[in-house]
C-alpha cells in the first residue's frame, strides 16, 4: 500500500474516531494537516505509553512512521536507538524523521518509511536484543493476554495491525477499546465500511456511532479534515 492510499486510510480512521469519541485526548487517531514540514501527519496514542507518528511528505509520495512502545524490548535504550535509526534514514526523509522525533519527545523503538523508487516500505536495520525463538523459550508467547508478544519486539505490530485496510479490523479494535454498554453495544460495521470508502457522512451515520454526539461539532471537525458531509 503506497503513502497516498495510507493517507486515505488514515483519514478514514481519524474521521471514525471523531464520530466515536468527543474528546480528542481520548482518540487513538488524530489527523493533522499542513504543518511546517509535512502535508499531514497522523498521531496515534493509547494514552498508556505507546505513541506513534505517521508523517506524509508534501506530495504524499513520501511517508515515514516513527513509533514508541513502552513494553518493547527496545524501549530502555530508546534515545540511542533514535540516533542509530537516524543514520539509516534516506537523506530526503531526515526532515520528516526529525519532526516525528521531536513530536514523540525523542523516544522511538521503530521506524519504517516508504521508498518511492523501489515502491516498497523499508525499516531501519536494527539488531533486536533477542529473537522470536527466545521469547518462545521464555514462554512469553503463551501468555493469554499477550498473543501478539512475538511480534512486539519493536512495538510496530501493535500500531500496524489497523493498517490492513479492512473495516472489520477497525471494528474489532474499537469494539474492544471503546465499548460503552450504557451508550452503544457494538459499532456499526456498515458505517465503518462507508467511511473507509470515503462516502459522505450524515447525521444518522454519526449518531449510529455515538448517540450523544453533537452533530454540529462533528460536522465542523470532519469538514476541517477535508472529509465530505451530506
């Protein structure tokens, strides 16, 4: 998936979080546009020590994703790791990298970027402190609450899971993390699919995701992101 498609997906997920959560501080996705370095950037946080920043270049042919996972095996040496990863970044992406690092307070456990020449995503060649087989030896992969531990060495799997482009994946995540039985039992997959397809949002769609939403405020914020409203 190229940066342009990733940006479209980021916009859809950010808009859905506007519908779901009134307070931006409690959203997992917040999309910002047109700062001094990038054309847009997607800030991700679970408010539990895991933060990520996906930064898009001016023409959206470039993208860089820097993230910090506090439970990552690399988190203890994050400052040295940040400097080490910087030396592996293509020269033209250094401004995006420095911007992302500043936003994440110079803390990072992984970095990936898109190479427009080779049409592929690349990652800093960081030596992990232990391999997946070592986590198996320790039995960490058998912990019932951490089925993803094997993929959590640098923390990237946690952030990248939602970028598979599947509305069902998004629904699973928000049903688990934003479940409020007194307000809504399950989020509407049909609405999620429509937003993934960038179809205009109606008041009915917004209220199906959050019955208590202020439609006027939702409209204002969604329009500010460049997303269509019915």
